[in-house]
C-alpha cells in the first residue's frame, strides 16, 4: 500500500525519508537496534547523550515500570566523546539514515567542546541539545528552565555548528513552555524537540522509600502522550509556525495513530522512545503506518497534514 504517497519531510534543511525518528537514550548508538530494524525506513536516529568525559550516571535502581509508562533516572550515563569518536562514528557512517547526536554537559563550555568535535564529522547530520542538564556553575539549576540560560547555551553551541542544524530539546517542567521555546528560537535554534520527560516518583510501600535510588525520575510512555500533544500544539501555534521552525514531537508514541496526532498538532517529525524497549522495530512500523494512513485518506503528501488541526 501507499506507493504514491510521499512521506518525506524537510526538517531544518535535512530531507528525512520518513517523519519517524528514534528518541535519544532509547536506541543506543544504532548498533543495538540494527538486527531488529531497517534504518533506511526511518527519518533519523538520535544517539544517546554524549558528554566530554564518560559518565557512570546515577546509582541503581534507575528504571522502574509504571502502569502506563516508565520512570528513568539514568543520569546521562555515556561513554564520553573520545570513545564515541573511536567506536561509534564508524557505525553511524554505515547507516543509511540521518543522524542527530544528543549533546550533554554541565557547563556551556562542555557542550561547546562536544559540538566542536562532532561538527567536523560527516556521519553527524545535526544535533539535539539536551538542556535538561544541571548547570554546575549556576548552583545546579537546569539549563532548560531558565530562558536566559537557554538563549546563552543555544547561541554558544549554534556558533560552533553553523553548518549543521541544531535542535533544542524542551522540558515540560516549566510554567510556560512557549517562553522557553521562544528563547531557543531567538538564540538561533533551527528546530525544537518536545517533550522531554515529566518529573515523577514511585514509592515502595513496604520499605516506605522511593523505588529509584535517585528518588525521582523522568516519566515517559503512553501516560504522557495527551500532555505532550497539547504542548506541541501550543509551541507550534505560539512560536514555531510563524518562525518556520520544525518540531520533533515525542511522548508516548506507540503506533501511527499516536504519531498522526502529533503531526496534526504541528510536529514535522515524531520520535519513538519508550516503545522501543517493548518492540525494538516500533519506529519502522510507525513509518509504514503513516504511509497507510495517507493512502487510506487519499492524501498524496504527508506534509499537508502538519499543523492541520482545526
């Protein structure tokens, strides 16, 4: 089905074969999923976060399943820039899809250092700026909750990777996501990704302690989807539409129906996250489902549906 349907999208100057992307932290560095999925059927892979130095992350337990999702408090555990360049770049070079690298750090200088190195790599097509990290120079406040810090870090990183699109990942744990979205766009963001996880807690009633060693974690999965769709639509209407900035929508997407909600709300592309842990080929199935949806509706180009909410 769907031979005559165009599901390619233009995302910040990159032509994506489909609007479906893997979400950072849920698909490793690609090699973990290659036996389950044909990456050429996706729009892009977003790598796990990369910081200058390796990070062990938070103590365990750091993942707990919930009724309609999961909490994670991984703590940006990753192999660090040096090992990533040596071991993972060759794997990414062989992929038949676009690659976004998720950037992490505790100071603006750390973000800039990673971006500077990776901006030179042909295998890297663009970046996703993880601004949910704590800024150690500002007493641990998250970059993503302070519009001034968002402008500062976005401008600094964009100055390093002018030749590649920079996507800023927005946290939903703010009073008004429209304000933080506008701060990122004003500072030079080429795209926005939203939403990151919602802060949450699970308690063990026998021990009367939090299940996660970190006490709290980020809630993802189907439980957050209606909130994520609302926030994507809000940012699309208040910031992205007039600025011509694409949105990568995410939050609880399990199938093409879920993905279509985000596209109608204003997302140019969608990211599959928690669902990858259940069915590693979810992203490929969603892409196929979007094609079928358009075919069944008599729509020749999926781009007609972006932000078409009445």
